[in-house]
C-alpha cells in the first residue's frame, strides 16, 4: 500500500495551534521589558536623574517626549520594506537590539556624571533615550505586522491587552524597586544600579521574544513562500492576515500611497486627530513628578509608588479596555480612557496634598492605554492587508509632532503660568480627543 501523505494544515489552523504559545512568550517578553522601564522610568527615574543636573521644568519634562518621538517617527519609512518581507522575525530581532543597549550606556553615564558638565550629562541622556525610542520605532512596524500574522483579528485587543498589562505589572514592581534603591543609595550610584538592572531585564525580554513562532519559520509552520505560490490556499477565515502579493509594494513608493490614503479615508483622518490630541492629555504625567517634588516635597520612594499606581492602572486598563474594545468597539473604549485622562488632570489641578496625585496618576494611566495601546489594535482595522503597513506607519509617524510639541507647550506653561495651566491643557486635550473619534472606525474592514 502506498503511503498516504496527509494534507498540510491551513495557515489559519497553524496560527491557532501556536496562539497559546505565542501569547505566553510575548507575555514574558513584555513583562521583562516592563521591568526595565520601571527601573529606568522616563516618568520618574530619569527625570530625577536630570533634576540633579538642572532646575528647568522644560528640560526635565522633555525627556517624556523623546522616547515616544523616536518610536513614532521612523515607522512610515519602514512600511514598504516590511510589506515585502517574506519573514518578519529577523527584522524584529535585529532592530529591537537598538532599544536595549542604551540602558547599559545610561548606567555607565551615571557612574561618570560627576566628572562631566551638566549640559553633557543632559545631552547624553537625551541621545540615549532617543536611541531607545528609535530602536522601538524601527521595530514597531514589523512587530505590528507580525502580530497581524500570528494573532487572529478577533484576538488583537486581548493580545495587546495581556501583553501590555504584563509589562505594566512588572513596571510597577520595577518602579517601587527603583524608588527604594534611590533612597538606599542616593546619588549617581543609585541611578547606575537602576539603569544596569534595566539593561539586564531587556536581555531576558529579548530572549523570550526570540522564541516567537512565525508562519514560515523553522518551527514547522507553513512557509509564506508556499502561500504566495498557491494563492488558492490563502485562508479566507478569521486566522492570520493573508500575505500581500510579492509585488504589492514594488511601485509606487509608500509615500505617494500614504498621500492617497489621507485624501480618501475620512475616518482615518479623524483617528489621527484624536491620537494627536491624546498626546496633550498624557503629557501631564511628565509634570506630575516635578509637581510632587516642588509642591509637596515627595521622596524617591513616594514617587516610586506613584509610578507604580500609574503602571497598575495600565495593568488593569489594558486587558479590560482591550476586551471591551473587541466586544463593543475600540472607539467607545478609547473615549472612556481619554475622559479618564481629563479627570486625572482635573484631580491634579485641585490637589490639596500629594495623595490626590495617586488619583491623577491612575486616571492618566488609563488615558495612556487609550492613547497608545488601543490604537495598536485600531491600526489593523484600517485599509486592505496590502496597505496595512502604510496605515500603521502613518498612524505613528503623523502622531510624532504632537509628541514633541505637547510636552514643550506643557513645559512652557509650567514655567510661565504654573502647573495648573499645563494640567488644564491636558484636561481640554482629553475632551477634544474623545469628541474627534468617529463611531465605527475601530471595526474590522468589510
């Protein structure tokens, strides 16, 4: 009897079979990277480091915009290359190294900071945080496309919610640990310890991320090239997104296509407006730390607990708002988070003591989910599969100017009119962003 060769499972089936495994490794990846961000937070730890070098609120507050700016700017420029890649993991793993190495360099900078001028320390810190952001930005488009490939669309909100929640849970622990380290080892030695531990955490994160199972890799999932050769076998169901044709992005270039998308897609333009205004709301978190120090004399440990509350809000908010977005629509979930940010800014305006800032941090943490996590799922719901990398790039790159300008404007308001003016701007920004969202823009395309 001749051997019977079993038919190969569809890519959708293989993605489903690897889904639990990929959820697990990405949760571990996110947890350790979150730990790193907690230990070297640009909301508390790095601003405290800069506060030892300068009294300028603007110079300190700017640090919160540098990393997100680097993350957003390069994404559109990588869209064409990503759309043509047969496999995404090699690019993801190479690019993400750029966002991990600077933590070790920050540790070295802290050790030698006493021998350098304040301007050299501040400038070097800006550069290293920018490299962290740039590495993330170069990784972001292939990574988001990878998620579209390994996670069914019906699970996008839950995937990002669990991944981000695990990151923020460890971020909270890292922030508390950083506060205790800085109180126990005051001065640059404490900062060096925090940054070095953050670097070690990113190494563990990278090792977990490297275990991702991508269709077409050596783990036995069906090669993407085979799908390209047999278009009739591309799944039409709710599994992985179908791969684009090999020449999908050959001509014209991504930038002309981006212009056409912006001209024709009104819902996407309104989404970009909302993302822009959302940065004004989340900007307030960059100044809560300085406000707590100057107004209430907050200690390093207290600031660590405030950062932990900010992170814990995202631990709760990411899976809950992600699940709510999958179930009832991401627009409603995003509006809820943005309105929470407005309430948080209002709490900071009215704060009679440092305890009220825990409320402000918690509500602004929910706004952070609405401004950064929910759009990751919504990005994948605009346009056709062949245009999706361009939508992802546009969504991030065109948000970048507001990431820079919002903290600049906030810092100018703090120095000229006081913290209340900056927090009032954040309150108005959340209301405006919520009003800009259009019902239905967070639903899967027909």
